């Protein structure tokens, strides 16, 4: 009695070949034998079944993919061409085709590069276990891993979503290579494993692995030292601030950790300089900046030593001047004693690293911290004119921060005017206006702020309502500069300030009208609370600007009308009336309507997501600016004029 379809089909063929004629019973009517009635077929869980399965020949490839693989491999005989085909398949995310082709080709060819592509693909997909399984499988199939295989695994572990697990696997694999591996690790493998340790923040494991650099092929290079210094800085500066509240360190402990990290980094830097002068290691900009960023974590002396560090490694002369009060005669604590580099080192100029954007940003941060802000322009000119460094967006932002520390509105206005249009952003305009606000004792501060405002008006994409409000604050705060001018009559000083204030209102009114027209667009009809929140914020910013303009007009009309001509006074009153109408219309009509729409959309959103838990973070776009509405109509009160013009940082 036949017990399976295969036996029935085989018997049918034999019967047809022997000339058997007859009617075979239908398969569905044949009773199947129970496992107990088939003693010749061992149970699948028994050892006999496992032995039979191990001696059985491999199954015949019958799928379409495997058929296509065999067809292609008839013409792909070179392992290089096979690796190219595997790489193209992985680029299309066809892992089945790539893995089938690699496994079939492994029977009679050495296709280690194809296996490397498969491992790299799995690591890029954040599948570290699948990658290690492929690594073990390739060894079982007789494909010996090469140096690139281990480099791919180590670098993939550095980008794993489970860094501690990746460090464990990388550490075991590296120790296996050291002890009885066919391929001994080189400096590339060393740097890759150190990068994994840096990702986890395991400094102890990092130095344990670094002890294996006694072989000439594993001598530390500039990348090794850069990885170590960056890991030390991250451990001391970033991780304590990012720890949970329950385990957060105190300020004293954090500062102590930073001091220990700085001392450890200085010791490493002495080794770097010693090997650099001996010609056994090269220094690049990234390594210099890694050391400089650690020094930035320290106090005045450590930050001041950054200039000596740049002079030591890049031959950029240090400029001496007074820094913070009480620190004028402070001695720089350079990582190593500074000597005349041309006479002592004996190294050609080509071995010194070339200055770049990173080192320029480092120097600007150092002079900002030490208060030597007047040296920023000197270093800027040395980098941009002598070394032909093209400043990036971060460099432009950093030098504006230096001017903000030094209250230098004139240089800020010059930098804004010379900044390339493709790098100039609204945040740069806002930062420059804040610099002018800090420099309110300068009589030319309003002229500097006006130059910045003109630059913003030339580029419509830079229109920023907050910058316009700060500009009005600058004009109002300049009153101190006029009143504190020596030998100036108080009445004359007040008159000059009133004229300056009236001119500032004229400069701001046209950009205000443009912003008001843009904000007059109706909010979107779609149920999108983020879009409506953005509309509310934009409208609130414009209304806040209108209120400041209205108060400024009221000050001029009520107290300083004599400084205006009749035509100017009539224009001022017209603007005052239009501003009052705009604010009242918003408070009475638009604001309640928008808030009602916002409430309805919040309710619709809660009904649609009542089964889901919203994250604790509140979207910034939904935070609307609250404007006090204590009365039905907006009536400027002189008692709160100073509050309206109070400096908002």
C-alpha cells in the first residue's frame, strides 16, 4: 500500500514502463499509515533520523531565484565579477539573490569579497547577529576571512544600535585575532575597535586594547590619538550632563571629572608631541582640535593654552593682549613647553597640519571664553587671507558670538554685510541685533543696527519679526548713550534721541506692513493642529511688533511732538491709528476665532488618538504666544512703556 504521493507517482511511472494497464486507486481514498505502522522510517526527533538526514544528499535547487543563480554563474567565472553582481543585488535590497549566489559560488571558488558585501549589508541594516552568523558561515564553507572582513565587522559594531553588545562581540573577535587568529590585527583594526569602545564610553577597555599596540603593525597613529581624546572629552563633558536625574553628578564632581580628563589628555599629548618630533606619527587638524576641545572644558588658563597649541602645531603666531579682568598676567598652561618650532623640531613645514574651519572655530571659542575678543579679527584675517580658509556657517556664527561677548556692534554690522548670501540666515540677523542691544552705550549703535536692518530688507527670505522688535529696543536703549555723552545738554540729548526714535519707527514700519500682510492669510482648513499653531505663533509675533510700534508712536506724539514737522506728525498719528486698529481687531475678532479653531482641532485630535499615549514633549509649533487681554480695546498706558521696551534676551 502506498503511503505518500511520491511513492504513488514513482509506481505509476514504473507501471507505465512495464506496460501495466489498469485503473489506479484515487490517492485521496488511500488510508495513510500512522507513525507506529512505519517502523522503517525513524521519528524526526530521534538520533537515527538525524543520522539519515546528515547522509542524505542536499536538496535540489528548484526555486526561481536558485535557478537564476545557477544560470548566471555559468557565465560569471571570475570572483571579481561575482562580487560586483552581489554588490549590485544588495544595492537593490535583493538579499536572497546575493546570498544564494554567494553560497553556490563558494563551492568551487574563493568569493571572500562577496561574503564581505553580505556582512557589510547586514551591519548597515543594524543586524549585528545576522552579520556574525554570515561570518561564521563563510568560515564553515571554507572561505577564509581577510583583513577587510574584520574591518567591516569592527566598523559596523561602532554604528550598532546596541553598543554594549557590539563592544562585547568586537572585543572577543579582536582578542581571538591576537591569540590564535590566522590574520593578526593591524592599526586599522585597532582604531576600529577603539571607536567601538569610544561609542560605549568604556575608557578602561579602550586602554586595555591600546596595550596591544606593541607590534609595529599596530603602532598608534593620528586617528588612534584622535579617537582616544574624543572619547575622554565625551565621557567627561557630555555623559555627566546626560545622565538621569537620579544619578546626576553634582557640579563639584563634574568639574573634578573634567580636571582629571584634562590632565590625562595632557599626558597623552606629550606622547603625541614626542613621537611627532621623532617623525613616527603625523598630526592633522582633527587631532589638534580634539586636544583643543578638551582644553575648552577647563578654566581660563586651559582655554588660553589653545592659542599656544595652535602656535605649536600650525605655526600661527600668538597675539598677546589683555584678557579677562584679573587675568592679564596669567601664564598660559600649554600642554607642553612652547619652543621656537623652526629651530627645535627640525621638521619641514609640510609636516605641520594645515589650518581649516575646525581650528578657526576652536580659536574663536577660545578667545570668546578668555575675553580676548579683540584678537578674533586678527585670527580671522590670518586664516582667511593668509591660509585661504573659506569660512563656513559655523565660523560666521561663532565670530558673531565673539562680538556679542565683546559688545562690538560695528564689527558685527560689517560681518553681516560681508557675509555670503548663501550662508546668511535669519538667526545671524537676530544675533547681530542682540549685539547692538548689548552695545547700547555706543552712540553709533543705531546706525549699526540700521545697516543690519537694510541687509535684511535686501533679502526677503531673511525677514524676521523678532529682529524688528529688537531693533526698536536698540533705538529706545540708545537714550543712555545720548544722555551719558560728556558736555551734552540734557534737553539737546533728549531731542536727538527723539529724532533717532522717530527714524527707527519709519525704518521698521514698512517691514511691519509686509509681515502683517503675510500673517493676514487665513489658517489652513485641514485638521492639523501644528499648522494652526504655527499660524497662531506668527500672528502673535506680528501683533507684539505692532504693540511696540504703537507704544513708540505714542511716546513721540505725547512727549516729543516738537521734534517733528507737521507732515511728520500727521503721518505718525496715522500710523498710530492703524496700529491701534490692527491690535484691537486681533484681540476682539481674530484671536478668539483662532483659539476656538485650535480648541476644536485639539478635541478632534484627542478623539482620533484616544487609544494612543502622546509623548510628554509638547510640539513647539503648538505653543502660542500669550498676549495679555485685560481690556476690550488696546490703550497704551505710559506706566508700562518701560516694560514694553525692556530688554528681552
